[in-house]
């Protein structure tokens, strides 16, 4: 068996182990991110839905504007799950036992990150379906839906890099948990709730330069049926840069932690 | 510490002094860790003040808004409407921190030791409840100050501010009884963190953020029955209307009733738990 096939097989085993753990903790892994995202769009729709009736609002209904963000929000509110699991593995000696085996240590990271990407599909799909049920536009049908979910997966991989870096750099559960609210300013100071024309100048400037905004705008453009390819390219590029940076740094800490004594 | 021991051990110790000692114990613990007790309660309301005044200002132009009670001639517009409501989030999203120590005390056997000393466990709830009200005051002051900078209006000067602060403190006390009841039943120090999200629907499905006229029918129905709505209406009246109008006595009476009800429920739950242990 080639080294690459061995690596893939071992990564698959870690993926399966992580998935089995998540299945036993489905409330935290899948249900909470879904419910929180749905909960927030329902509450905001109830309180601020009428803003879509104001002259200049770009979509038919408020939910058309916020639904794409809600799909991505499920990634943010569920972030850090497997990074926390990696810390538990380090605490329990699991990573040390891996070192005694012929498996490449990187398979642990690869398997967990792979599962993190797969995990994002379930809440993102559920939120998308609820949003469509509540009346949100999805003018590109199934291909559009798949594209939106794919963007959620890309965001999940990149955003969780921050949690992996924090976990491996600090080895502290509290530090990983403490990163959870980081998404709030990222979401609040973007085009998540209203278009830039509805913001004061300073706020619009922050929102336009927010690195999350291109991904959000691209997701929205897909659901509204007029894909913004420039935003899509920029968003994916920024996510790739975030992933390279965070996983690069995390990988260095991980290599140091799993190196032979 | 000596004074504390003497009061709790003395058979004739007054409930008032015991409540004061519990209050001081809570205050001392909170001052050692001021972030969760004094800073965190204000953060969600502060964030919402900055974000909502910026993002949703134009909802004042939506159809139905006038019918909802916004005075369009008012200089502050939606911002003036929002600030007396959003300040209530200091209580709704920041209440209950002292329930963590209540659960921890139940777990550690602290209450068992109190029974040996003859102290009344109910004083622990009252002392905590009073501290809960005081704990919210700095956050309320900060949110009101920032809110006024971000477009809030105060036509009634210090009287208006004092009345709003009193309403936030009373709302925090009323809501804390729910946290105490759950903390006593679960003995889980994580109780405040688990219950805090409940403050969101209480705020959003009330008149705190928007008037009834712009809500969909189902939300309007809930908001009319939501006890937070009359409190918010009184707060709004205190800052931008006649502070002594009918809303204020009604809200104070409602909050007093809820404080008594939730505190009685927590006391009953505590008595049953201690009787069963």
C-alpha cells in the first residue's frame, strides 16, 4: 500500500471516529447550530422584517436578504467542535498513543478537519431548508443550494482553522471556548442584516472591508439568482488565505507536539 | 468573617443582618471577578445599541410604524425609541449571575452547614437578589450613556434616568428568581449561561426594539402578552414622555408581583430541596 493510500485510510479512520463521537453528542454537534441560526432569523424577521417595505430595499422580503447569512451563521455558531475534541485527545493521551503507531500524526488533523467540513453540511442544509420554507428566495434551485452549502463548507474549514491554531498554541479549553463570540462582530459588521445603502457611512466602510462580506455577498447572489462571480472569487480567495495561515501555524504547533522525543 | 460567623451562629440574629452579610459575600466575590458580574451584563446591550441604531434606523420609515407609537416629530426618531428598550437587555441578557454561586453552594454542602448553624437559607436568596439588582447598575449607566450619544433622548433629566435604572434593577430581580429556581433544581453552576439565551425572545418579542405596529400578527400577539412590554413602555415614557403617566405604576406593580412570585417559587424549591437532603 502506497504512503498516500495509507494516509487516506488512516484519515478515514479518524474521520469515522470523530463522526461516531459527534453522533453521540448530536445536540451540540448538529442541533444547536441549526436551532440558534433559525431562532435568530425568526426573531429578526419578527422585529425588523418590515424594513423590507422601506424604499430602496433591494429584495422582495427581509428574509431573502438574511437567509444566506443564516446558512453561514450555522457554521459560526457551531465552530470549534473538533478543535475541542483535539484538546481532549491531547489531555487523554490519545495523541501520544498515535505516536507509537505507524500512522502519520497529520492524519489526526486531516481526519478531524475533514469531519468538520462534513459536519457543516447538516446544519447549513437544515437552515437553508427552513429559510426556503419561511419564504426565502433560492432562484438557482438545487444547483444553487449545493453551491450555497459548498460555501458554508469552505467557511467551516477556514474559520475552524482559528480554533485549531488556538487549541494547539494554548492547549487550553477555555481559550478555545473564548473564541466562540468572535463571530459576533464579524457578522454584525458585515452586510448580514442590511445592505450598505442602509448603513451610516462609517458602518458601510467597515462592512465593505470586512473579509467575511465577499463570501456572504457571493452566497446571497447565488440564492437571489444573479451570481456575483467577483465576490465569489474574492471570498474563496480570502477563505483560502485564512485557512493557509491558521492551519500553517496550527501545523507547526502540532508537529512540535507530536515530534519524537 | 468574624461578624459573619457571629450573626449566623447567634440564635437571635435578625434576618436583615443575615441578608446584609449574604449581600456582602456576593459583592466581595463579584469584586474579585468583576468581568462576568459587572461588565458582561452590559456588553450585549451595548453591541445592540451601536449596531441597531446604525442598521435599523430606517425602519422608522416602514408602513405601520406611526401606529406603533413612534412620535415622528421626535428629534431622535427610531434611535430615541430604541434606547429605553434596549437598556432592558442589561437585565434580560445579564441577569442571574449569582445563581452560579447558589448552585455551587448547594453542591459544596454549604447549605447543609448553614442548617447546623440555625441560619435561615431564605436569607441567601434575598441577599443574592438584592445584589443582583445592584450588580446591574453600572452596566445600565454605561448603556444609557452610550445610548444617549447614539441618538437616544432624555427629556426628563435625572428623574428619567433614575426611573429607567430602577426598572432595569427590578426587571433583573424579577428574572433572577427563574435562574435561582433552575439553579436549585439542577445544582449546575452553568445555569446562568444556559438560561441567558431566553432573554433574546423576551426582548425581541416585546416592544423593546420595535413598536407593535410593524410586527407580524403572531409576534404582535406574543408582544402584547409579554410582561417585558409594559416595563419597556414605562421606560420609554420615563425618558421621552410624562414619567409619572399610567405606564410607570403599572410596570412597577407588575415587576413587584413577579419578584414576589419568582422569589417565592425559588424559596419553595430551596426548602423542598433542603428538606429532602
